[in-house]
C-alpha cells in the first residue's frame, strides 16, 4: 500500500487536510507491511513440500501433525543440498529446516515423583515415542521403557512401561560399599593346598585377592583336603605373615589321625597362632556311619522278627527283614530274634538256624542244653537270644489247648487226693505233702485247698520217684511215668501215692484255713470264704460276673495272678480325655497307689478294653495298673528325661512298683501309648522321627530298670490327623512309619486318628466316645502282636504317572476297600496347572487315580494329609476311608465296628 493522491484537500467534515502528515502515515504503514511480509508464515498439514506451492510473500512454512510440529524458513539456493534439512517447494523456492518438535519429543523422556503419578498421567499421555520415563520409588529410581513388560509394568496393554533397570539411592550405595568392606574382612578365601605328609602348603586364590578380599585374620579359608591326615597338621599359606600354623579340631585340640579326609571341603578360621576347623570335618559318610551305628544299637536292644523262615525243624533258614538290610543291618548285628518254625525239631541234636546264609548257629535251651523233641513246633512263635556262639531259646508259644489240658490234669490230681495219711517226719503238718532231699516242700496244699506240685523245687534230679506195685515200693528210675507215680524219700518211703482205685495217700493231716479276722467287703454276697493269715479271699458276683476277691489291709482287689499288667500313656493325643466307660472292672483296674481308677483316661481306657476283650475270649483277667502321664500339647522339651512330664511317668511307675509287693505281685508294663509334638506340628519329618525313636528307647530302658521285667514294652502310636481344618504337619508322616523305620523299638502303629470325631470347640481333641474307640483299637493291635501276629494299617508307598493316570501302591495286610460314599482322601501336591483328581478305583493293593489333565511341576500324591478346608462333619478334613479287609465289632460300644484305615502319607510321583 502507498499514498496515491493528494486530491482531497479537506476531510468529510470540511476540515483541511495536512497532506504532509498523511504522507508520513502512509510511509509508516508501508514499513509495517514490509515487515509483516518479511516474516509471513504459511501453515500446512502435509510434510510433502515438494508438491506444494506457498503463497507469495511467505517466508516461513509451519507444518502441524499429530506426531509434532515442523518449521522451515526461506533461503537462497544452497551451495550443497543436505536432504536432512533442505527442501524445495513446487515453485522452485528453497527452504531450510528450523525446528522439528518430533525429534525433540522422541527419546525426550518424562519424570515422575512416584509410580502412582505416572499411572495417573495416563497411558494416552505416555506415548512410546518419548523413549523412557523415570519414576522415583522408595530408595530406588526406576527407568521404564515403553515396551518393557517383565518387571512391574504400569499398564496392561502396550505401551506398558515396565522397569528396565533400578538405580539405588546414594545411601544404599554407601551401605553396600560398607557391606563390601565387611565382606572383605570376613569373606571366604579359597586356598589351594598341596601336602607332603602332614605338612601342607597353601596358596590363596589370586582372583579373589585381586577382587579386594584381603588376606587377613578375619577371613575364612576354604580348602580341599589334599590327603587324609595321620596326625597333627601344619599349614603354611603364602601371604600369611605368621608362617606355619597348626590346624586344630573344632574343640581347639590337635588333630588325630583320620579327622581330615582326603577330598572333603573344610573351612578354617584363624585363632592366633593356630587354625581351627570351622566346618567340613564331618561328612555324609560319617553321618551315615553314625546312623547305621544307632540303628545297630537299637537292633541289639530289641527283638527282630525274622522273615522267610524255611528248612526243617532241625535245620532252619531265615532272613533279616529287607527294611533292616536296606539300613545296613546284617545277621551279625542281631542279638535277639523271634521266628515261627515250619517243622518240629527231633531232639536228636541241637537244631540250627542259618540267617541270610551267614552260617548255621545252634539253638539251645535257656539252660544251655539240647532242646527236647517238639520244643520247636510249626506255626508257633519262638524267641531266642545270642549268647556267645549259640542262640538260647528263652520262650516258646504255649497254646490254649495245652494250658487247658494241664489245668484238667491238675484238677484230676486234686480230685484224687481223698485220703491223707501220716508218715515220716512231717506228721501233723497241715499243708506239706512231700519234700525233696533238701527238705523243700515239693507237694503241698495251698490256702484254697488246691494241690500244688513242684513247690520250691529248683532241681528235680534231687526228688526220688517210685511207684506203688501191689503194695510194694519201688524206687528205681525205670518206673518213672507209671500211672501210680509216688514221691518218695531216700529210704524208699512213700510220700505220695495213688492206688488203682484212685485213692491217694501221703503225709500230713490235710489242708484247710482259719477263720478270717474281719469279714469280706461284700456283705451278703460272698461264699467259700478263706483266710491264710495274710488275706481274706471269697467268691462274689459283681456286674454280672463271678469274681474271686481278696482283701488285705482293708483294701479289696480281684484275686489275680502275681503279675500285674501296667499300661503307660505318655504325652498328648487326647490322653487326658475322660472316656465314658463304666465301672465294670472296678476290682481289676487300679491307679499306681492301688486305689480305684480316678478316671478313664488313655491308659485306664486301654486296660478296660483289654479286660473286656479277655473276658469275651475266656482269658484270664489280670490286675491292670493305669499310668497316664499326660499333657495338652507336648513339645520336644517334654520328651527329655529331666522334664516334669517324664519324671511324672517315672514317679507313677515307682509308686506301683512300691505298692504291689504287699499283695505278692510284681509290675510288668507291656505297652506305652505314645503321642508327642502336638504343640509343635511344624516339626520336620526327620526330626519327629528322631524324637519319637529316642523317647521310645529311653522309656523302654527306664521301664525295664524300674520294674525289673525281662522284656521292654511295646510302644503304641496312632498318627495325628492335624487340626479339624487340615494342614501339612510332617509329624503325622513320621508317626505313620515308625514301625517300619524302627522295627527293634517295638513300635505298633495302631490306627490313624482321622477315623474319629473331634470335640466341638477344639482344634484336634477327640470326643470322649471317639477316644474310647481309639483306646479299644489300640488294645486290639497290642493283642494281635502279643499273639504272634502282624498289625499294620494300609499306607501309601509309591506312585507313578503315565499321562493323566497315576498308579499308586499301598502296603497293606489284605486287599483294599473303599466303601460306598467314602472319601478316598487322595490329593495332589506340587502341581502348578490346576489339575484335579476326577476318579479313584481300587484293585488288590493298588489304586488307579484319573486326573483332569497332565500335571506340571514336581508332583506328590498325598493320602489323608495335606488338605485344607472346613469339613461338613465332626471328622478332620484330612481323612481317608480306604481300608483293608479286616474288621472287628467293638466289645464296649454296641453297633460300632473297627476298621484299619489308611495312614497319612505323601510320596513323590515318578
């Protein structure tokens, strides 16, 4: 624009025009227009400038796009064209790049004070072209990449902005440096060692020294023993300013031969001026040897039941159980054995027994003589101990028919003694019928009027036998066994005889008893009362049974055999739950002080069940002493000999041992009911096994020492089921295998406790009724073992997988059964893919398990173990109704039947 005319001389308002001012105004306007045109910007949205023509006068081009903004400025034709910054538009004009915000944005990065701020900024604002973002997270700075997703991504879709690297704060770096300084002072320093005899030379690893670990008094030297030492060892390590140092054992004593074994890694610390072994001197071979030594000691302390007994009655062969062989036990380790012969011995020579082909060893009687014919009988249990180079038979099974026959014979003899006559020096004696050469009574009438033969005889060779032969006494040995046997003295005088018409004769004036000083304790319900100067005895009826009672010092007990049976319950496992049992065995079941049982706890209930079973099978009813030393939730400390629980058990035993002699009785504890570690279910399986084994061994030894009995008791264990809602306590796994892992300690694994109801409001305490059933099946298990039989419940032993099928094998006394509607109790462990069990079928002693898919991970198969959840009934969630074929009705709870259910177990699936 420019000034074109001065025609107008006045404005429209008739004012005169100052033309000079107008010209100056237009001059200014023209200057402004020129300046505007000089920086004129043309806007476009396409970066393809070669196909576009900017408007006339444009000096700048602005290109706006989603990725960013680009600016070009007009230039003269460049001498050298750089395609990266130069471009020519369609009208031939050259332009040069001034700004490209895309390049500024790409890899420009973005920083946030926290991770949360980055998330709040949103994924739309954090496009991938910005390269990286930084978030401050605690003591670390996280560098994040747009497409990184492995470590803590911000978003679930791309760009996810995961962590590429984390940088520590200055404080952490400082601390790490300080840690390294500590490591340098106390780190492990590898040393290469050579040996000349017991003089060793060492060289530190130069790479470790170069890395900054100095050779100083605080570092631990690690080395491989170059050769087994024969005596004290001297070690000289290069760089050690002290020079040669003597290596001491961990107790600070000079080494003896063989303490350092060639090839083992050991760690030494410097205790100026010596070196001391810190770790490594003890290796797995030593531990295995120690374990074998312990197992061997246990075997030597107990009885081993031999397997695969064969041969004849005079030449027996047998084998050590395979489970003991697997632990390194051989026939040479055995000191006490039991076996069942396949045939009777002939009595011509001493029979022999060859165990695992290690040579035939003769079997003699307990008195070291050749066993008579028939001393060994097929199918009957025999027991022997090793004395010198011989086995001595110490017991043999006596069957009930033989005892009945002996009792009938004695009864017939008693009936034959109808006429007592006076003869010899014992005229007038009320009881003695015959004496031996040492004037010991060998035949007498006891206080009940019963004839007792044998008496105090210790050597039958000193008793003279004769027969009545038509009135003439014959004393030669050829008549021994004559139907009319007579006991005679050295002079041939008849002491006892029996005529052909059954009339017996002998010395003395007959038996009898005097009037008791005080009446019996069952007034109106007694007959055949007798008194022998010490006790009053009589017959009475009690609880529908005919009993013979005895009263001494105003205390009434059942008149029983001179051996009282003791039952010790030790630990927890519902041992303190009072069972709902009646007073049916009031006179037979007593506390250690011989008072009436104060409660039907574990030991007392076991005695009740034993007496009920004996009565049902027409066996003798002994006096039973219940010894319950219980605690709610025992821990390992409770198993120590010095613990209050252990001392309580010993005190109860001592009380019974003290009180029974006043009744002419001794105590024999035939079983210990053991339940440990209820208060520490997290105990490992191997630790639980060791604690059970050591406690059982200690109790058995202390019981034998306290009572003087010949054999230690059985140890009865019923494995735990955990709590009501399950769990994975390894204690139950150890308990279930005690009979097989420690066969010489007398363990009897009676039954799993998952078979029984848990009391409401408790985690694992059985109901009183269930506790009573537990006591009964434990008594049944002991009965079977005492009878020479076997007892073990089904236990999962192994498992293999093929595709979606697992085949599991159980150890079982008979084929497996799963009742209709029963819970198989099998579960998987270690699977990472969510595979489940869809079906279980049983055949023989094998279970076939069908899976929903192919499992992944290290798979285990569990039985009655490892499950968690809330049960729908009173039994624990860890259970299994798999059982074998055995069953037996309860004798103390009508309508209840006992079964042997599967034990808790967990095996790796191969």
